[in-house]
C-alpha cells in the first residue's frame, strides 16, 4: 500500500481549477478522513465511495485512509470528485496501477451501486482540464457528448466504476471506449444551416411573419438584432409586445464556435443544458417571472453560486415582460451588467464572475389596469397613477436602452393591409447577418463584433460621423433631451442603420432616425 495521486476539477462559477486528489492507505486506526476545504456534499463522499467500491466487488481497505484534495485553500463543492477519490483510493490499495491514474482527469458522481451519474458543469471542467495539460478525461457516459466538444482531448465514457477499473487494470488498449469525435458534426455545422422555422428537435420556432399591424415595431426589432441593442416596448395589451420579443432570437445569427462553447458552459453549470443538444448553437432566450429575486436574475445562492438569468441569456435575449411589476432592486441591478457585460457575485468564500452580455428587452403596459381603452369606455387610471406605474422603470435604466417603441392597437383594415408587407424571420435575418458582417469587417482589428459593444472613447475618435450628421444629436444634447450616455447609444444605433442601408458611415438621415428611436419618436 502506498500513496496514489490523480486529478479532478473544482468549479467556481464557470471557471475550472485543477485539483490533485491524493489517497494514502496506511497503518493506524481504521477510518476514512477527507481533508481540503470541503463542503457538505463532498464530505459525504466517503459513504458514497465506500458503497460504490464494495458493490463493485472490491474489498474496502481495513486501514487508516487519508484523502487530500490540493490546493487545500481552494473551496471544493459538489459530487464531481467522487470518481477521482475512488480511483485514487483503489490505486493506493493496489487494485489498479498507480502510474496509470496519475495523468488522466476523472470526473463523475458515484451511485451506491457503483454507477456513474451525469454531472453539471462537465464542459467547463473539461476545458479547465485541457488548459492544465490533460490529454485524457474520464466522464460519465451520459456526459460524453458534452465533453467531446472540447478539442485535443480523449474522452473515455464510463457507466460504472467496475467497468472503469477493469479498463485501468487491463493492458489491452484496443478495446478502450474512446470518444474523440462525438458531437463534432454539431460543432462544425455551418452558420447558414440553422433555420429559424425549426430546431433539430422538431420544435417549431416563432416567426416574425406572425406579427401583423406593427411595421414600426418590426423595423425596430430588426435594428436591435443587427446592432445588438436593447429595446423597450410600451403599449396596451394585445398589441404584440410578447410576440415580438419571442421572435427576436430568430433574427440573430447563430453563435460562433467560441460563443457556443461559452454559452453551453454556462447552461451546463446551471443544469439547463438539454440532453439531446450537447452544444447550444442558437442565441438563448430567457424570460424570468416578475416575482424573480435578485439572486435568480443576477446570480448567487446560499451555497454554491449559480449563474442567474442575465448569464443564462449571455449572447442572447433577456426579456422582462410587464417590467414595472419587477422589484426595483431587480431592475436597478441590471444596470451594471448592461454596461460591463459581466456580473460579479461576492460572498464570504470569495467572488465569482459570470459573463452577461445580453440584449435586454423590456415590455410594459401604459397603466397598471391594462384594460382596453376606447372613447366609449376609457381607462379609469389617473395620470398620476400612470406616471407612478411607469416611474418604476428608473431613468438610469431607461438611459441604457437604445431603442424605445410605442405600440398602438391596429384596426382590422390596418391588419389586413399590413399583411402584404410582412416578411418572414428568414428574410429579415439575412439582412441582419449582412449588417453584422459589415460591422465585423469594420471591427476586424478590434475585440468588438457589433455596434453595441463599441466603447464611448472609440465612438468619439475612430467612429465619429461627419460634423453635418452630428448636428441633430448635438442640438438635443445642448437642449438637455439627450444625455452623454444617450449620445453614445444613439451613435451606435446610427451606425447600425448605416450598416443596414449599406452606407460606409452614418449620415443625417441615420442620426435623425437613431435619435427618434432613442427618444421613442418617429422621425
């Protein structure tokens, strides 16, 4: 009996940290001791591992067993370490070769019968293992497709501990259950093959062609999709606010490979990754309920820190329906991630940073009663009540919204006439993709890929429109209608309008239209 070492990964947020798992089976009073700053779930691993080893027909060592997880100062949570602990223990007890378990990473939760159960966060864990120099990773069989998305690593799926031990004790490398290319067809899928009318699972996706009677709102949706801008829709119920928001993701281009891995890693940690889709290639759409707490929207938790709705909507759309109904603390907490694209959750154990670059879509009724208003039966809400209701959306939050649209009820004649001009999501998505490609070409030597990501300094130096085009914006800035932040956001929208029309730079037409979109007026 000796000391055996293997490796695993500790997840803090969506960032993985390599952990060395050491097992020592020596003389002394029989017992199992786990050390290394463990949480409750990990402290209970001794009982799970013992039952799994015994039920896999291996003798439990009648000796003093010490298992150390290094670095000791790094917090370790969850059941991902079960398999690494069991393998290190069996190696120290002489059941498997010590040298064969030293280099691979072992990730998995053990059942009492020795079965390997699927885990959350396998993708970021494998990414961290590869960054630490791993060439072989052992994962539960049901996580194999997700793990195989990471290049330059050999993934070994295991269903039971006994099956894995049999492979470790065997010198036959021919029948090793290796997965190297599983899921790569999904990764290598060309961007143009995604169809907004359907998904791979057969689920029908909403189409922009379903929305009639709101041509100005559909145009605003196209502008937001082309530049990655935030949107606020105000109007009575039944005018299509929710329908428009649900169709915004169908206008966005599919995620690039790096973006897809980033989004998939977040959903893997959160446990929301579909089993039939190991890689998320479409922009996510997240719509939390108006009773959601700050922790649910921003992220957090009393134990392990989980990503919130803003991170689950990373590279996609966060939709707040009936936005004034949300608590003021939740709405105001959105201001920081809207500016930085990240959210940092601080707890006593440390701080965890999640990516949170999303498009915010707010929808609100004009008054709290939300009753259809007509000259014969007008709304009974007083002007003070309406102002108080909409004032729940603070000025600093609305100042960060690039496009504001007011929707009105359409008559039957307007609905019928508008159907001749409705375009499907596929047609609009082609224009959006062309505009984004034009912007990406302009930003080729920069870290930005769409107009909404351009910082203020670059807007006023490298991407400042001609003086004549700036006149409408400067006039509103002097009169106080436009804030300094509003000026920056209007400039970004103006660049998006120029990209949609194929111009090299915004002109007066684009800056005037962008100003109208920011103020919520048609110009």
